[in-house]
C-alpha cells in the first residue's frame, strides 16, 4: 500500500489550513497514495481559550472537510488531531479517520497530555484545555495492514505501542506538533525506537515552523520501516512524503527479530 505523510504549518485560520491540506492531499493522491496521515492541530493551531470557545465549530468543520476530501480523492485519511468537545468544558484531542466513502471509521483521543516545561522558555499545560482520552483502544483495519493510532506526546510511553503491537498492529501512526527543542533532541530516536521494538512501520506527520504565540515546531515528518530504517523524511517545510509499505517486509523483519513473541511482561 502506498501511504502519504503530510507536513503542515497550521495557524488559527481553519479555512487556510483546509486549503493547504487539500492541496497536499490531492497531490499525494495523484501519486497513488491510498492512505494519508495529517499532523496534530492540522485544522486549528491557535490559542487555548479560542480552541475551547470554537470547539464545536472546529470539530464540525474538520470532520466535514475530512469526509468530503476522503470521498473526493477516494482515499483513507486521518486528521491527526483536532478539538472535539468534552462534557467537562474541555476538549478531546482527537485523531479521526475517514474511509474513501467519506465515513468516519475510527477515532482515537490523545491519552498523554503535554504538561511540561522543556526548556524553551515556554510552559505547556495541555490539560488546562484538554481531557485525556477514555476510549477503549482499537486498531484501524486497512487490510492487509492494522494501524495503531497515537498523538504526539504519546510517543514517550512505549507501553502504549507495545499494546498495539500485541493487538496485531503492524503500522503505528504518530501525528504530532513536536516543539523545536524536544524535536531536535528526541524525535528521531523515539520514533525509530517504537518501530524497532515493535517491528512495525511508523508514520509520523509533523507540524513545522512558527505558529500562534511564538510556538515553533520541529517538522521532519518520517516514514520508518520495521527495521528502524528511515524510508522518507521531509525536513522543515510544508509538503508530503510517500512510501510503499509491504507486509512481506514486516514478515521478513519479524522472522529475523521475533522479539514480539519473546515478550515476558
């Protein structure tokens, strides 16, 4: 299956973000991509209070955009993270997948919230506006692939990815908006580790550049094979990368390194 990973520089203008996403998705479709992963915050990257205030509007607009575009292009698309209202007055950070028929087939709500002060003179408190996911984990069935969905900060919690692998996942997705500082330090290492230890493909869609409030993201969207080799990378500009993923490669790697069958925990 040919897959596309989309890199964006999203802002607070959803219309502009959708226009940019549609152009990139359309070009990826023309190159034969059957599945595309958009980054976290693809629809809206603005202030926390504005996000909460406009959550219903952003949710409806993002879901409508994904449904229409998936149907128009005849591809499966994951919107890698946008606000969905929660009963608490907060939002869920949801990665939602639509089929080529324009039907929602999967939703993952981000589990691990980014409440950190990494050293870039900015304190991040995602939990002030966002509620941690409560849904039961489920794979996306894209025969012959089974996909485990996560979002950004989740990448630092390897037990989540091992759970997906033991559920039968052979592809792991990480839509993200990694900070410039933490991305430079850890992005490649964390993503390659998740691929290697679970012998899965990893698709990582990133935000890149300057955003609302001076926030700067790292970029470097990646497609990584089950041996940990980087198949495609896009450094620091909007665009997309494409690769062909193959179950034969997964079988080969798992035959050489059957670590999933040796797990004693």
